[in-house]
C-alpha cells in the first residue's frame, strides 16, 4: 500500500453524504475497509499510519494540542496526531505546513470530535485488530525506524510549558488561555 492508497482509505472513511460523521463512526468505516485487506496490505497501512504520526511529531503541533486540549503527555499528543490524520490528506498536510491550520481544524471540528477517547480508538483499534486477526504484534513486523520514533525528540524548536504563552500568544488567545495556565 502506497501513500495515495493509505489516504484513499482515510478519505473513504470520512462521510461523503454532506453530513459529518463522528470519529467513532469514521473508525467503524475504516475498520470495515481494513478487514478486507490481507496481512501484508494491512501491515502496509499500519506502516503508513505510523509514518504519518511521526511526520506530525513536531513541537508546533504539540503546542496546539497542549494549548487546545491540555494534552501534555506523549499518548495525548499521539491521539491528537491520529485525529489530524483522520481529517484527511489535505487537512493533514496543510496542518504540517502551518500549525495555525491545525488550530483552525480544532476550532472547526471540536464540537464534532470532542473526546480524546474517540481519537484513541481511531489510533489503536486498527492496531489491536491486526494483532487479533493475524496473531502477531505489528511492531515486531515493522521496520524499527517506523515504530521507534518515540525515542526521538519532536522536530522544530523545543518549548517549555511556562514559555507557551510568550511563544504562541495568538494560539493562547484563540483558545482562551492565559499566562497563568502554564505556570
């Protein structure tokens, strides 16, 4: 499965009938598509998914997640990045190019995609399903550079929580955060 095929799966899981579906409904649609794949194709999907999670492993996007949702942990930030993937290729790539787009996406979709639980399900359910169906841990089959990004620092300029307000004043204002929120 190449990158275009990966994004086709994500795009097919997004409602096209003019109504927005919940992330839980989108996950259900995605699972129906993934169930049709053989082991190697499914593993290719996971490889692409993990690569996209790594692509979005940036300090600027973590600042958006931290300011908007108070996602301070690695797992919370991973769920946020999975949510960005769920918004489709165009939105994901735009958010990578400009973190302000990610903030706009949060504002536009927050009422529809409000729970971290749904983001976690979108992130983990395909992985758990692979293990249940094929009886192997996907991480044993992935190239180490795809799976082990968690040992690396996010790309970009590092920030400390106490400096978020000074570094990202427009994001803080957008989400109603004040300096004392980060002290």
